[in-house]
C-alpha cells in the first residue's frame, strides 16, 4: 500500500502564493472582460506598482496610462492563440511577454495567462528610448516623469495647462527634485517645442562670465574677447525657451538686465550699442526663498514678480513616498543597461529606501543606485548601503521620548496610520495592512491624515 505522500502532493494556498511571488518572471492573469484577476509581486519591479493596486483594474486602463507599451491584449483577444511580443515599461525595462488564452466551451476567452520575462541583454537601446519616451523626443512628454504620486500628478496637470501660453514660469523646489526635467516637459508641451531649449546653471558660472554667456558681446568689447564677438544664450534661444536654473544666484546687475529682457523682449550685448529684439519664453528655477531674498535686498522685487507670473512648486521625495520604489527601479534599469549588468535589489533594501528621508531627493537616489550597480555583486543588500543611510534610519526611528506611555502609544499609532495611508490611500487596504477593522481604520485616517472634511476612499 502506497503512502498518502506518494499518492498526492498537497500545496496550500499560502505555499502556492510564496512560489508565485518568488518567481523571477511576472505572472499576470486577465479575465474575459480584460480585468486583472491576479498578478505576482514581480510587477512592482517592472512598473513600480503593488499587486493590490493592480488587481481588479482594467488592463487597458494601465496601458493607456503608459506603464508598458505595446499592449498584447488586443492581439490576443483578436487571434485567440498564444502570442509573444517585446514590451518596454515606463521605468525603462525591456520584457519578452507571452500571452496564453484559455478558452471556454464556446471558444471565447475565459482567461489570459501572461508571462513577462526581463531581457538580460538590451540590444536595442534606441528602440527602448523611442517607445518609452524616457530619453527621446517623445510625443508624450509626461513619459519623462516617473510618478505614482497624486501631488506630482497635480503638478503635471497644472504644467499642461500653462505650457501653451508664453507667461514666465518660476519653478521652486529643493535641490535634486527634478526642476530641470519639469522645465523640459513644459517646453515640449508648449507651442515653442520646435524651437531651442537652452539651459544655463546660474550658480555654476562666475558673474563676469555669466553676463557674456547670457547677453553675448560685440567685437572688441573687452580685452581677450573674440574678434568677431559672441552670440549669447538669450539670442540663441530666439523662438524657443531659456531655462535659468538657480536664478537666485545671479547678481543685482544681471538681474536689472534680465528684467529688461522679460519686460521689453530686448537687450544690448556687452560693448554693443544696438538693441536686439528677441522672442523667447523664460522658465526660471530656484531652491532658495526669493521672498526672503527680496526682503534682504538680495533680489530685485520687480524681477521676482516678473518671474513669478506662474509659480510651480515641486514636492521633495519625502513627500511623494509612493514614487521611491518606481524611481529606484527606473534608475536600476538605467544603470544596468549602461554598465551591461543585471543587478537586483532585495526587499529589505527597498524597505529602507522607502523609509529614508532622501535629503538630496531624486539626484541622491540616482547617484546612490549608480554606485550600488557598479560596486555590488548580484543583489543589492542592506550591507551595501552607506553608513549615512543606516544612521538616518536609526535616528528617525528613535522615539521623541513622550512623557507618558499613552503619549508613546499615540505617537506610534500616528506614524503607522500615516505611513500606511500614504501607501494605500484606502480604508480597506489600511485595515488589511495594520490588521484592524475598516471602521477603526477610517476613524484613525480622519484623525491623523485628513483635514477640512476631505473625502476618504473606502
């Protein structure tokens, strides 16, 4: 008589889930209504989206939002046979995707099982760039901006509204938040997109050189000048956009000349006598408090208001935590391609990234990922991270020594609710995450996260 173990092997749902979630391939299941009924955890690596966010959505809705391209779904529903195609993701990855239709008795699609595998070698960088829009002159400039954050989506929506007009724009935000990327986006969405976009970092050039770079000079303007003179960036940007990064660093003298350009669309080159007309749009950016500089007589008030016709503020990375993981994978794909490697990143490391404050914002994250891709072997682990990050996490984890046990419990409750709600944005998912009732989750979200009777998603 054979033992039961030889007759059959039973696998629990929990074990099966572990097997699927530890697959290196993405497993995606769509029903006959094109609704996603299952996806494993690999989708977070490919698209920066958690399975809880994906399951239940229309698969074409995510495609239309640009998470991958092209879509295999229309092909499979038309041909009703196994299909394989190459796809690119908005994070810069390249996948070989195979879709297998499961048909019912009437020959109609009941389910589609989709398997996506990352290519180890990126043989067609230009194809990836052109289709994803990450690095190319895309027809969809928003593809340059990787975000799942509602704050950033609102910024992008606002930029789309103001891009077609010629009003001067001032972009404000901390260093490394992506002000240059946003300026590029605005230019591509504007009626000047066929004209030049010229950028100058005002903080990187000494005052005497900055003036000649911006305004140019006539022949023989000063000792050592080019005999034929020089055309400045303002003139070179004619019919296009001039992006002045770190505008708060320019001197009062140059501020006065720049004011004339904005007001009258004209200027006089250094050493010149003739006024030159120019048709440009100016987008400026700063990480400094210009209002405070105006009060301290360091920045002209009239120039400030001329620049600040349209004001855009970019939130720092710590205020858009839902972007940390997709940006991590975007930079990981980018540097894996650049250095022709296939480094992975552990879940423990991702957890540390998610809770780190990122004082240097996207630039710090990008530089760190490049370093880790170059210096680690195989999988990026906690031990590979700089000591500075470990110290930051530890110091932020330390309690602020409340005066009572009740105070300590309230502080922990507050931190847990805010962190969970920032990630999931619904009472049901917060309740599941923290293992509390949905009623209690809703009450605590209103207490710690919402203001002025804001709506709450169930």
